[in-house]
C-alpha cells in the first residue's frame, strides 16, 4: 500500500474509489467501509484510496475535548493495508483546513488530485465547515460534479452501532472483551521496556516496565489484565498491571507486565501487548506479603484464561 503525506503534488491519472474519515480504531464499522472500497475499486479497475487525518480533527477544533487515540498513525496505516486498500492519503488537519467547505475539499483533493469516481462513506459521516458534508449533501454534490456516492450501513454490537466512542467507553471501563468484539481483534499497544524500581522482582514476580510509544494512546482502566505479549515476533503470556501502585502510595500511573516463562532481561526492547481479559480492579493491600499473594493469584488466573 502506498502512503502519501504530502498531497500538494498528487495528480492521479487512474480513477479512484475513495473513503474519507478519521478512522480511529479501524473497528468493525470502519472495516465494512474499507472492504466496500476494495470491492468497488476492483470492479471498476480503479485505485482504492483512504483519506484520513493527522492529528485527529477534534484535537484542532476542540483541543480540551480531544479523545485519546485508539490507534497511532502507524497502527492505522497497517490496519488499512491489511484490509487490502491500495493507497492511504494522510492529510495534516490544520485550523485553515477546518474552515474549508465540504465542496472545496471534494473538488480540490478528491476529484482534482485523486481523480475520484466513487465516494464511499459511513451512514453517519459528516465533514467540512459546520459539518455540512453529510450523506444527502454529498449525493447532491455527486450528481452535480459527476461522482457516485455509496453509503455503508452500520455494524451493530449489542443492538447499537459500533463506533470509536463506544470502543473508548468500553476501555475506560476496563471492558477489553467488549472493545475486542467491536474492534474485531484485541486492543493493543506497544512500548519500550525501561528500568523501574525493582519491586516486582522483590515480590518474586519480576515485571517489564513499559514506556508507551505514543502518550496519546488510550490505556484501559486501572487494574490487572490477562494479556498476550509479542517480543520480536515471539508470543508469550502475561499479566499486566495499570495503575498508581496504591499499596506503595505512588502518584504516577505505571504500566508493567509480568511475562510468564521469560527469564531474560528485556531493557530497551520494544514489546507489543494485546488485552484479553480484565482480572480485577486496582487495589491497595496491607503490605508486600498480601500484595504478593494477590499477584500470585492474578498470574495463575491469567495463565488459565490464556490457555483456554
């Protein structure tokens, strides 16, 4: 898949089937849209194109309301590529761009630069100044400018449409199972192993302290989780802790994972983590012995969950 970050020099000769949006998370609803792009492009002998934005538009329009991200830019590109779309165009979202009309965006980028023949959108898609560019608006614009519009219905989970907001809400609750059902895969993040205080080793359960690759990435609710860990392409089972270590009165939120059956030091290595199930809430314990007993139970439960 070709990834384009500078749109100024684009002048596509081949016709394209385009979809546009933030696509944070690439959840099941997004995947349905992307698959429609792939199918239409194949049938028309055109190029399938995803136009997305960096940073997230809300981070520019309403910075205080900007959500934590479900996918980093590199994760989003990889997930789009996995569906089979031929080209991704990543547009830098700026205050100037936010003031552009939907028609300007369609004319200047989608038609003139990408040679768009068909536009594929989700049922609730809107863009342009004042969010004027909804489905009826784009259908009328397509009749006038000569492109077709395909509207993709939602994918439902528990009788309601899947959305990035619903995935975030599930993760904030710690319900990584519901998040996985809406994403179509476990929620993941990656990070670099850094040195910690060594408390895990003193408690007989050494942990890898993780520095998250992107601070804007959403981390699920504090607690203990059964996770799968990717270390350079090799898989391992793990019990991951997210929280403020209330037993020790810490203030900073930490992310650390006990990787089962891996004894070697991993300092400086990048590891990937996939959430499987939440085991318990974060909690303060009377002292190290009680915490050790709790961790022993957490690891045993994580091993059982990951082995079934």
